[in-house]
């Protein structure tokens, strides 16, 4: 009985833990971790660039598509931030929500 119950629980956990996108709104734990790692790497790369001033940019990632939100000092900094995000490993695309302020 306990063995059967343990097997059923293991199957349920494996099923829910490894589910794929069904309706586009859910992510598995692995996908969530991948997105968090991608966002962190993009943020670190932005922080390392003195022209972009990455501390003013919010970075998020869903399904390896990075969204950049915030303020940048120039068009050049905006373009460079987008390029830095695109060149970061595992990034599929970049959504630009940056605004230029002087």
C-alpha cells in the first residue's frame, strides 16, 4: 500500500514538475530558473557598461524573451542596451520598453 502510494505521488510530482506550456501562462520550475538566470546575466552585463547605466533598467525574462524597461540617457545607450541583451547567451528576443531622458 505505501509502495503504491509512493509510486503514485512520484508520478504526480514528475507530471506537474515537468509539464510543458499548455496555454502559454505557466512555466515549469526549470523554465522559471532559466529565465531568472538569463535576466540576471543581462542585468550584470548592463551594469558592467558605463554608457548604459544598467542600474536604471529593469530586466525580466519569459521564455528567454528579455524585456528591458526604464530610462537611458541617449539613443546610443538604448541601442547598446538592446545589443547587450541580444548578445547574452540563451536570449531568443528582446522587447524594448526603454525611454530616453536627458
